[in-house]
C-alpha cells in the first residue's frame, strides 16, 4: 500500500515553497569590488595536532562576515565580523587527529561576497627521545646568535651574532674554545661607513679559511661580506656595501682557493679569490621550474671531490656545482619541499640532506640519480642541517619545534633533542661532534642564546 499526501498537505507544501523562494537570498548576491585584496595568514611557532593557530585577516571590507571552511566543515562556530579597519583575528583549534601538512582552508566572506584560501600548515609533533644516546655541553653566549663554524687549524669555533632589524647596532664575532665553549676573543664590527645611526657591519653567516688563516662572514643587512684574521679577529678586509645581495652563507674551498657566498633573493652565488680577495665571476643558478627562480640559501662543500651544493628557498630544487669550472652540473627536483633552507652532504654515500621550513621535513637525496630516497618528518620549521661523517648521523635544527632531530642514513629518527628556544643553526666539526646555536625570547630566557656541543655516546 502506497502513501499519497492529501490535497491539503500538497497545497500547504506548495505555499511554503513559494514563500521560501520569494524570501531566499540570491545565489549570486552582491560581490566585493574588483579592488578587493583580502589576505589571510596563520601564526604559531609550532602549530601541531591538538594545538591552536592564530588566524589573521587583512584588507577585507568592514562589516563582512567571515567563515573558515575546510572541506565540508565550517571551523568557526559563529561568523567573524571584520572590523572598521578591514581586519579580523581569531584562534583556530587544530583537531587532535589532524594530519600534518599544508591544508587549504577556504575563507568565505559575505556582505559583500568574497573568498580566498588560507594555506594552514600543521606540523608533525615528535616527542623528545634518545637523550641518553648523546652527550651535550652548553654555554650561554651573547644575544642574537646566528651561525657557527669550526676551524681545525685554530682548534676554535667562530660564532656570529646580530640583534634586531636595521639599523643593527649590536653584533659580535666570537672565538670559542671548542672544549669549554668559553669565549676567548670577541669583537664588534666597525660602524657602517657614511652612516650616523650607529649601524655596524653586523655578522650573520660564517665560514673558515684554514689555508690563509682567515674567517669570512656575511653582512646580510649591508649586502656585503668581510674577512677577519682567525688569530685575533682583526679585520683583514671589509667589502663595500652591495657586494653580495642579502648575503647569507659563505664557504671556503681551500683546495681551489675560492670563496662562495649565497646571494639570497637573487639567482646566483658570488665568488671570490680566497688569497687576493678579488671578486670572480658569479655562478648563475637557472631554475628548472617554469617561471621559477632558484634562490640560494645554505651552502655545503665537498672539498675533496670539488663539488658545491646549495638549495633554493623559492623553488623545490638543489644545485650541484663544479668548483673548478664554476659550472652547474645539475639541478635536482626535490619534490616535497617548500622553502628549502638547510643542506648537508654525505660524501660516503653521495647523498644530500635537505631541511625545508615549509614542509617540516628532511629529504635524503641520491645525487647521482637525483631521486629522493627518504622523506623524514622532523618538526616545525626545519631550518638547517649538518651531517657528521664519523657517526653517519644528520642533525636538523627545527626552529618552531625547539628541537634538534637526529636522523641516520636509513632515514630513521634516532633522537629528538631539546634544542632550546628557536634553534637556528648546526655545524659539524669533522671529529664526531656538532655545534648548535639558538636564539632567545629575551634577556631573561634561560634556554636562549646558547651554543651546544652534541656528541653521540660510544656504545
């Protein structure tokens, strides 16, 4: 027996339908004007499953109502109302079962209608582990630690520091005893020529030249580099402003007598003669990505084989460079890499180790084939990496997570160590240890502004 509605019910339904149709908002209502430029970002040093992310909108229309949508789910219980300045802000809860990665969140606005997409990154969360397998020694230094480099000739560690944004008036180059980690010499760079605001040639990147007894540094804020004497940190030569655009890393090949500095923001490496200090022809890095720009970051050298490696923060690529000729041997497609910044090299297995800030991972890449053999989640903001030949271990500084993750050649995490506040850089000494430096949240941060020597314990 079938069920048929009565005529009265049918008439009532038709009336309701007509009423709804008459009062419903049009699907294509008033859109925002063509000049709408609303943007949305998320903030959070370590946005992981079960945490919260701060979501900030700018450039919206005052009074708009905003919903955040992931798939079919609206993430905010009540619409956000854009303030009189066109802004909004909210705390977004990240579910405990969220899968790490970059999630597209549709930012849907009404009155007038508009939409944009927030790329919300949820980072992997690795618990601390393996502490008993490593011996560590730490010392608090000065504010603004940036990089370190070990000199076998001087048996010393050189550390750079710089505080704040331009005009940077507080910066030091330090020389440390590698065993005690105590400062044996410190200098403040000279004031920038022609300025009256107290700005100095602040030092950031650092590389040692044991052949000529020098230490090279990058003056990122002045787009330049400088050379100091290892023995007493006396200035050998200050290059002019705008010699190397946004100079970041610097490495010295003592065998070939060349110095390389990454011009971050540009598409080349600047090259210098290590002895005469004369500038040589630069090395252009051509991206294999359509309309992409290879923007070099960290540098690592295989001096014995005469090869130099770098990674691009703008494209998912690494470059292999022949030191003698200055020619690019190959550009390697890294695949799952956003904002690659750190690079290390395992000469025994001919593999690159690449740390990427945007994908929170360490890629282990076979140089000969160009294939990624391991993709290892390590933590928020994987910034730099060092490889220790003696132990066969890679050390990754994760700035957002506050950890140093130790990975073996097989891509297995063998330790996840407390890196203090904002781990920034790590460098191997070639003797089985690495030196990690980190920044701080302020003068009262007990875990900040430290250098830490990490050494695997013997079985």
